[in-house]
C-alpha cells in the first residue's frame, strides 16, 4: 500500500509541475500514462506474490501490456505536442 501512495504522490507532483509547461491535453495524457504505469506496478507486485506459475505469467503479461500502453500514450502526446515541420 505504501508503494501505491508513493507512486500516486509522485504522479501528482509531476502533473503539477508539468501543468505550467504543457497543454491540457498533454498534461492529461501524462496523468493517464502515470496511472497506467502505477497499475502495471501493482499487477507486477501481485504476480510476484502468486504461487501458480501460469497465473503469475498471465498477470505479468497484463502488467507489461499496461506499461506498453503508458509508453504509447506518452509517445503520442509527445508527437502531438511537437510543432509540425514545414
């Protein structure tokens, strides 16, 4: 539970700091990505606690998928925020 609180606090501070330099859409994308990454960390913790190897692998794969989704959201936000080249 401490990990969740730390991750949420860090995400909140990052989002507050980023608000001044980002568009609202980019700030929202960062917040969504941070939430997905935090959920991925939670799933990874659950997977490491499981005794059934197949279930543990499935939960670890779900965690990896969430991390990939977070990375995709961050990349898309960066591409959207970048000025168009002429």
